[in-house]
C-alpha cells in the first residue's frame, strides 16, 4: 500500500499500522479502558443527517473561519499532540509545514518533540501551545513566559488530563519514554526494523519544552510518571483564572464538556473552549463532544468561541459540527496516521483530501460559505 492509495482516514490508519512497531501504533490508536468513548466519538455523527439545499447556484466556496482572532483557510486544524518524532522523524516539523501550506492552525505540546520557538520561526500560520498544569507553579510561569516570548498565538490549557487515562494497550506492550517494553513489545519492534534504523539515524529524541526541567533517563520522564508526578490534580478555577490574567491574550480551555464549565470559562476571561474527551484516551464512558455541542453553543456560543475535537474523520463531520455552532474543529489521529505513514507528504495529503471533501460537501449542501450552515442544515434521527 502506497501513500497515493490512501483516500481516507482508514487508509492512512492501515498504512501507519504497516510501518510502525506495534507499541507505537497502539499508543496512537489506543484509548482508555474498553475504548467505548473512542468508538462513539465518530459514530455519534451517524445519528445526524445533513439536509442539502438544491439549485443554490454554488460555483465557488469560502471555507475560511476566524477562531480566537486567528484566520484559518479551512475549518479543521491540527490539534497539538505529544511525542510526534516517535511516529516519524520529521514530527512537528512535518505537521507545521503542512498546516502552513493549507493555511490552518497547528499546535505544539508541552510533550512536543520540537521546540515551540523553532516552529514559530519557521511558520507564520497560527500556532497554539498545548499546556499542562504542573505542581511547580514557578515552572508554569516560566513555560508561559517562554511561549509568550516565542510569539505563540493561543495558549491552550488541557484540563481533562490531571492524571493519565488507563490505556491498557500501552500496559500490555510496556510503552513508555524511555522504552520499558514487555517481551511482546520487543518482538513488535524486531519485526519492524526500518523504524529502528530510522529512529537511530536521525536527531536524538528529546522533549524540548521540558528538557530543562526533567531528566530523560527515567523516573518522571516516563509518560505515566509525568502525569502522576509532575501534573497537579488539585488545579482549580482560581488557578486557571490567574493563568488567563497572566497570559493576557487568546486563552483556550481544552477538555470542557458541560455548559456549566463553559460558562465558568467565559467568566474567567477565556476566549475559546474546545469540547473534547481527549479522543477517548482519558475517561471511558464520557459523552462525546459532538453530542454536547448544541447544548454548549446554546449556553455560551455568543460569548466565546466554541471548538470541538475527537472523532473527526470526514468533511461531512466538519460540516455537521459547524452547522451546530462550532467555529472550527480539531483533529489528532486524522493527521498522526498520515504523519506515521509518510511524514510531511502524508500530512499534506490528509489535509488536501479533507479540504477537497469539505469543498465538495459544501457544494452538495448548496452553501458557498460556512456561515450559511445552521441548525436547519441538519436533522437528528428520530427528531420530528
């Protein structure tokens, strides 16, 4: 299977599975507990039908959006994700370059493998910094100051990860940083030798946002250790309010799932929220962002930019979310599988296919602008 044979999310997933050792593929592909929420994130869209308008005279379409003061040429962005150079040696460099080519937003994680300063120097496209709240308040201040100095456009605080989810696929393989593989995990690496050769012949793996603060030879540098030892589960609204004031710019909470929490985000001065269950990787059994979207937009959509992620695989998914009031949607696995499959070329192909889907679907819906989509554009199955 070649990159040119990839035409959708599942094609990229299959190619990534062929190229990655099992433990690394399952780190991307896996989710928490029984992975019920992971599956529901996508199937939730199947309960919502599109209602096209015909004879609308749509020759050209405008799919641009403005989110938290950032203009995007398409309504889907590359959500910040961790450890990208494990999946392909280009990592965030590939994702940032592809996002810049298509004029959309991308992000760098606290657990990113390329420095946010490098990505800011290379690309002018909107950049977010996905931040985790640490027990060490001085560390939080230092990392925020660094992001501000680098010129990051949006601070995105992840609020659904005060402890790591129970990802049983990783437990079975022994996936961690540094690797502490089980016998089965080691076998999976042995049967994919090209990944190891590629890993060893390129730049040494590192976590530039954290390397001044943790040791990479074990302990807190393991993924589980980072979440259990460095992050602060006592984080509360007062802590976040102080961060919002200190940042004094576009500030977004990622992981909001209730109207009450959305209202509190407005009250403390956030400019955006991302409805997210972390792609099903944290609390299994939680509701899907798409199912919560209408309620939260009704509560705060006129006061704050509402975004969502988790489960986006198709252009029609994007349009359904926009119709219900989302300003834009984010995706993680939708570009991570292509990244693992082919680096920058893979991410560019994924974004290009998604853009083509959105354009085609907008024409079929009879809308020339995303602003023309509304609640009248969709109908939930079983609704009168």
